[in-house]
C-alpha cells in the first residue's frame, strides 16, 4: 500500500515538477507508454493496486489543477497494464485532449517534445486497440479516431508562432495513419497547408520530420505515377536520412528503386543486397537482359508484396523497357552479322526471339508492341506494315531514358 | 391591451370592474375552491398562486366586506403555500417532480425558490404528453435558467411565501396612499406581485405598466398553454425567453419596457409559474370592466386592508367550511357531496357543472368564492368560458380526485393519458370557437370523470373523441350551463381503438401521482388546519350572510358582457399566441431559431442523461416487443389483415419516432425501431412503376416476395425496352429494400439489373447495383460472385483511373478468384489497357465472357483512339484500313485467311467512318485499297466528343446544348 501510494505520488510530483520547470524530457517520459519503462509499469501496477488515485490527485492543488490530464492518463495506464487496449485508448484520448487544452495555453513551445510523444502513443495505441477490436469481431475505428485527434493537434500547431515547428511531426503521424487506413486522399489537405505556407520554410522543420514527410509524399507521387516528383522526394528523403537507420533507408529504397527503374536508372547489385531488397534483383536482371520472361516471373513471384506496397503497376510498366532492351539486343546481333541491314528489324525475328523466351505472341501482337515502343519513343524509327519490318533510325535508335519517364 | 392601459390609469373604476369580474368568476368558483384544495392537482396549486395574488390585490382594493374571505382565502392559500413551501417544500417539490413525467432531479435543489416554476413546468409536461420528449428538453432548460437567475427567483418565492403575510400590509399602505392609483397599483400588485415586486422592487409606477404589458402576455401565455395544440417549440421558445428574461429581469420589468419582452416573460411566467393563468383571466376582466364599479370599489379597497382583515377573519370566522374541507380532502374523490353542500348553503345556485369546473380552475380561491358564487348563475356561466379558455387545458386536466390539497406546488396530477386525450380533442378543433366549445365539453367530461372517481381509472386513450360541438352550441354553452350537461352523456366513454399514448409508462406515473397527492395533501392539510379553518369559515359566513348586493346586481350584466367579450378576446389572443408560437417555432427570426436550437440541444443533452428518459426508452422498446409478440400471435391465429393493422400501428409509432429523430438530430438513432418500419407488402400486382419514396411505404403498394419473384421473371422475359425494365427493377429493388428482404432473390434482382445496365452501358445505375451486390456477397449470399468481381475489376480498370483502387482491388482477389475465367480475362484486359496493347485488348474484347464485353465497350472508343494515334505515329508510310479494322475490332470476325469478305467489308466501312470522324487522312492506294496516311493523320487526329454525350451522363435527357460538334 505504502509503496503503491509512494509511486503514484512520485509520478504526480514528477509531472507537476516537469510542468513547472518546463522540463520536457521528463514530462515526455511520463507519457511514453510504449517505452514500457519499468517506472511506468510499476506505476500501472501501483494504480491497479491502489485503485484510488483520484483521491491523491485531488488531495493537493498542485495536482488537482491537472486533474483533467492526470486522471485519464492513470486510467489509461491501468487499462494498458491490464491489456485492455480499447479502454486504454479511450482514456488516453481523453488525456491527450486535456493535454492539448493545456498546451494551447502555454505561450512557448516548450512542451512540443511531450506532444510528440502523445501523438506517437495515441497512434500506436489506436493501432493496437484496433487489432483488439478486430479480434473481437468489432469494427476497428480507433485509428480513425486517432486521426481526427491528430488533425486537431495539427490545427493547434499549424498556425504562426513557435509551435509550428511541431506541425510536421504531427503531419507525419497523420500520414502513417492515413496510409494504414488507406485513406490517402486525406493527406492532401495537410500537405497543402504544409507546402503553401510561406511564413515557414520547409527546411526549418526538424530533419527527421522532413525525411518522413518526403518519404510519404514521395510514395503518394508513386501512386500518381508522377515519377520525376517521386524521385525527387524520395531522393531527398534518402540523402537526408540518418545513414545509420538502415530500416528507414530500406523503406525509402523500396519505393525509390522502382521509381528509378522506370526512369531507366538501375541499382547496383550490392545495394539490393545491403538493404535486403532482393525482390528487385530479378527485375533489374530482366531489364539488363531484356528478359521478358524473367520480369514476368519476378512480378508473379512477388505479386502480393508488390501489390501491397503499391509498386506493382510501376514495375509492370517496365515491360516496355524490357522489350526495348530485347530489340536492342537483336539489333546489336544483326549489326554484328550485317551492319548495312542492321537498322531493319524483321518482325519475324522478334517473334522468334520472344518464342525463345517462351513468350507466345503472334505477329499482330508483336507488331502492336513495336508500334507502342516507337510511339513511346523507346525506339526511334517506323514500322512498315506492308513488309512487317521495323525500320530503325540510324542515329541513336534506342534512346536512353536518362531520368526521364517513358512517354505515356 | 389598450383597455388595460386605460384601466390602469383610469384606475379604480376599471380595476374594479376587472376585479369584480374576476371575483365573480372566482366567486362562482369559490365553493369549488374549497374543494379544490382536495381536488386540484399541480395546477390547482398554480391556480392558488395566481388566485391568491389576485384576490389579495382585489381584496385589498375592492370588496372589503365581501372579500374579506377572499383575502383570507388568499391568506390561507398563501399560508398554505407557505406552509407547503417552507415545511413541505422539499416534499411537495419532490412530489411535483415525481408527478411530472420527466424526472426533475435537478429541481430538488431549487425547490424553494423555484417551486412555482417547477410547478408550471410540471404542469407543462403533464399537459403535453404528446410532446414529452420535447418537453423534457425544455424542462432542463428552464432549470438551467433557474440556476442562473437564482436571485430574481427568490424574490418570487419569498413573495409568495411571505408576501401573503407581510406583503399585504405593505401593499395596502402603499396602495392606498396614492389614492385612485391605488387600485391600479393594487391590482398589479396583487396579481403580479410576484413579477412586479421581484423585478421592480416596489415601484408602483412600474407596476402599472408592468401589469399591462404583463397582462396581455399573461393571457396569451395562458392561452397558449391552454391550447393543447400549441407547439412544443413554442414552449421552448418561451423557456428561452424566460431564461433571457431572468437575466435581464429587472431591466425588462422597468415601466418603459416594451410589451414584447414583458409579454414573453409573462407568458413564460404563466407557463412556468402558473401565475399567468390567473392573470390571464384577469386582464380580460379588466379590459371590459365598466367604470361604474369604481365607486363601490374604492370603499372596499379602502376598507379592505388585508392584513388586518385577515387576522380578524381568521380569528373571527369559525364556520362550516372547515368541516367541508376536511371531508373533501379526506375523501377526495367525492367531490360532489361537498360541492353540493356548499352550493346548497349558498343561496345562489350555481349549476353543479359550473361549480365543478370552476373549482378546478379556481381551485385555490376557495374562500372568497362561496360568496361570489352567489353572484349568480350568469356570472359563473359567463365567467366560465373566460376561465376555460384561459386556464382550461391545464387546470381542468389536472384536477385530481385524489388531491384534497391544493398545495401550490403540486405537479400535474392528471393522468397523462387524459392530457393527451385533451390534446387530441383540441387538435380536432378548427377554429377558436370550436376550441372553446371543445374545452367546454371537455371540462364537463373531466368533471364527470372526477366526480365518478374514474378520472384515473378510465382509459383516456381509449376514450372516443367526441364530435366537435357546433360553435353555436359552444356559444350557448358559454351562456348556459345546462347545455353542456346535456351534451355530456354523448361523449361519455365510448371506447374506440386504443391509440395508447406512446410516451410514458402510465402505470408508474399513476402510482407516483397518488403518492405525490397524498403527500401534498398532508402538507396542505397541515397548513390548512391552522389557516384554512379559520379563514374559510369566515368566508362561508360572509358569503352567505353578506353577499354584496352591489356585486350581485351589477355583476351579472357586467360580467356577461365582459365574459362574452373575454371569450372573444381570448380567442383572438389565442390566435395571436398561436401565431407567435408558430413564428417562434419556425419562421421567425434566425436568432430565435438559434435560441430554440441551442435550448433544444442543451435540453436534449440533458434528456439523454435523464434516467426518466432512459426508462421511457426501455419501456418503449418493451412495448415494441410486446407488439411484435401480439403481431406474431395474430398472424398465427388470424387473417393477415389483423397483422397488417397491427403493423400499421407499429409502423406509425416507429414513424413518429423516426420523425422526431429527424426533428432533433441529437436523438439517438437506436430510438428508431427499424423492425417496426419494415413493412410486409400485400400488393399482388406484378407490375409496378418505380417512384422514389418520400414517405413511409404503404404495405398495400408493396409486393411480397412471391410477387416480386414473378415480377422479376416478368421483367426478364419482357420484350420492352431498357427504360421499362429499369423502372420495373428499381421498383422491385425498392420493395425488397423496404421489406428488408436480403436473400438470393435480392441478389438475383440486383444481378439482373446490373447485367441489364451493362447491356445498355448505364454505368451510374450499374454502380448502384454493384455496390449493393458487393455487400450482399459479403454477407455470404450466393450469386455469380466471380462474374461480378470481374465486372468490378473492369470497372476499376477502365473507369476509375485510380491506381490505388486498382491495386487494392487486385490485392483483394483471392487465389480462387484469380483462377476464374472471367477474372482472368479482366486481369488480362487490365494488362492490355495499362500497356496500351490494343491488339490484345480487342482480342480480349471479342472473347469476353458474360457481359464483360459490354463494359469493355465503354472503353473501346478510347482504346481505338489511342491505337490509331499510336499507329499514325509509328507506321510509315501507310497502314491499310482493313488491317486497322481487323485489329481494332471493327470486323466481327477474327482476321483469318480472308474468310468472310462480306463481314470484313462491313467492318471496313465502319472503320472508315470511324477514322474519318476522328480526323484521320485516308487515301486509296494503287489497288484501290483504303490506306491510312499516317504522317498526315498523326497531326490531324482528334477525339470527337460523342454525339450522345450529355453532361449528366444520361442520354435520354439530352438537350441540344449538350450535343457536341460532329465531323
């Protein structure tokens, strides 16, 4: 009893001290459930044992002025400890709301760090609560709730003033939620308010937030198949990312590689190995060799993965580049045989080549593909229908993409 | 209003008249008043309040001799009030609360100061059974107001309590000093003391003005209250104003204050504090009061200085009334005996009916009344209408047999069913005359019931609505008492269908009521004991012995006039009030609306937390259960019809629920019993036009499942065009929906419709079907799942142009689905589309399973255009049109070795047309074969906007404006 009592008052004291001394580090610690710090765990046990923490809060003015904040967080912690995550989430949201109220009243942005912790915790807690709900056959909706809460937080931060620095962090948490929920379209409003704000230069945001932000917006561009923009954002994220955070680098590369591939830029094999992105290695091989079969196999093999990450369509579009490579190879071979006639590619030859790759395509189909290649400027030249011949330009018949996307 | 104004300044004369009139009224009721204590419920209490005030004022000013009793009565009543307030305040209040349908837990705290209010409010509630839900919210609101303005209130309470005692003295002094003024001043004071004193704090000048403004409002307020039909909104409004009023309180009361604010307040007051009802009666009399009275009046007034009188009388009057009272109280249900005794004792004969009715109205006045009764049948008769109109609804309804006591604080003791009954009756009335007549009749009915002791036992819900008395009849009624009596039997219970008031559990409330009444009774009784006995006796004595000749003589005439006028007036006012209410309710200024809304919401919130409400909800849901049970039984045993009838009832109630839900968005959705809204169709027609429902479905126009099946079959085999089929299918879908049929038939219908839409390319309609099908399949109902999965995929591929959607729907495909032919085809189409492989696309187009081709059709144009622009860029120098026709699917056959020339040529022509219409350059080569000049075409191609394209996507609605240029 005494021990539980002591722990609780200890927590309360820490809280009120942190607030009065504006000691954000220790304040943030008090909220960080997911850290599973022993002090919080033992506090949770104490709360479950003591049961009447509210009395302790009310006991002193020092604490009772934060009753709105402290009472729910105690409840949340209790439920958290008992594994009742849905209840814990509810209480935590209440706590977070109360904290936001208080935060609004603080002139300076000293408590931003604590707010970050709250934003993070509420998202993680909501995810876990949703999992709990789903396992109980109920509709998971907490993450959505957390999203709207964070939107509120964003509103608190997004204005002028010193607190704006924190807006990007909240934005990133929002991105995480929206991507998880598949409601990506909700990102747009947040992005607009970040990118159109003249009063605050993007570079002034903390680096980690910038990286995260670029990563997510880059992914959005991938969905939109706006590859140059995607490449720009993801490259920014990659170059600014902490090089020691390999997991983060891998996440960025997971999108950056397909984007670069579609721009005609192939990664080195070691890169794929280092970051364990071997699912792309066959794709890269296929591109290098013009091996359509390999590409299709690679796509099929990792279909689920690619579909989930959303790069499937991007990779699928590489097919044209593979054709280009194939035709190029045929061209080289012909050139070796007979340089004078090398620029005339018979359709039969191409069909035969595809047959070797076990691609069963008839003349019309291949003709169609050749016209598309020409149309998309992957092959320079023209197709003579009458003689079924691809006539290649004598100058640079297979232009390189060089970072430009395939014409669409 | 004018009259009143003049009255005030003309002073004594006018006042007297009014006073007298009132008196007469009162007097007629006086006897009853004695009873009233026993009989009156909450409203009686309210009456007491008002009456007391009036009387005191009147007494003071007017009829000394005659009104001594009155004052006494007042005193007594006041004392009663006081006693109840002080001693039994808590109890009475709590009782009131309990009586009131909604719980007033909040009230308890307020009890002292807010007693009168709680009262009014309770009365309110009781009154508006039908509006319970709404009324509840309103309640909470007023409560809030109370809290805020606690200060102003207290004066009121204190006034009532102490006012009677200490007040009189001060009044009299102030009153009489001014001289003529006095009357006026006294008047207001008496009737409005609560208001004026509290607000103005003693300014007499203010008083007069107040009175006037107050008066009208009061009456109107009373009227509004009286009209059962008045909107709850109206009430809310009042409350709102009420709250506002309190905030402003003193300012608004100032003499200069506009009538409006005062009026509103007064109305509110009336409603809330019940004082208004009295005042309402008052003003009417005032306006009409003839000047002649003044003379008589003054003397009275001068002589009638209450304090002294009261004491004297108290001491002096040791008479019979006491006996009667106790009896009445103890045996509350036997009204008549006491009444009659009283009557008999009174030389004037007031018809029983009148008396009875009067008592309810005037219930509290008792003491003064006996005398007044003597004034004569005329008076009473005349007076009645006035009263009725003013106070009828509340008081009459609320008269309780049980209640011996008239404690101020009683809550609505009337059974709610009765109130709702009254409401129903009043709702019938088309105009004011009818209304008045109805009220008359109703009074009769209720009186009867009260006398029978059946007030509580009778099933008011089952009571038939009596035919609306003809207006002339009503007029007669006003003049002659007997008529109503004769009418009465007719209306007597003729049980009809029971449309139970759905709002409250009746049983509980009744018991509560009784409890309350008993308690009240006790409280009152105690108070009565000391005060009443003394006071009343004197009244009896005085009334019998002294009855004023003057009054008697003069009054009849006067009052007849005044009364009839009052009736009219009141009617008018009612109308006004109604209009106001209506305005407030909807049309009026936005701010009003907002106020209403805010009030409503806040109250709604309170409502949600209201345990009573919860209980009610429970009981409601229980009732549905019961009804369902009934229905089941009936279905088993009886013909369908019975079931449907029951259904109707259920549906109706559910509808009301849903409606109220719509009205107040804050009500919980779970309040709606969707099961009850579901209909079971009885229509046997196979064909039915689709009409988008704007109201609840009528089972007689809804087809049951068997018929729907036939209808589906009919549609499937119909030779008519799509528009007809679509219409039919939509009506089938609608019938399925309203009957909540979700089974294979449903799936079949949607599938049929979806295919039909695909055939004609009606994508919007298709999407509706598709989304429904998705849900249905997800529920595990079997159908052509794969087929529609493929359609869905195709739709996403070709029409949504959203990569994320595409990805997610692809990743959602099960392995099993991926093996399905249709799905595979759809996936292949996707590849063809994303890669722009037109050859593959048109091959797939030709081999499309099911109706996939139809969906692809919608993309063909785009694909062809892409293909041709691609070709014109890639091919040099020419491409034969024949090849294009083959590759782009113009010819129906897959290009083979020149098999069917005819077909090819057919396709060729189409292709040529198409190419031309898209700006391609065609040339004929040496062999006469058409060739596409690619170089020339590459810059001249354009996509013509389709001829039948319409902005809103429905070609059948096309207007010339939407037609696009064609080649």
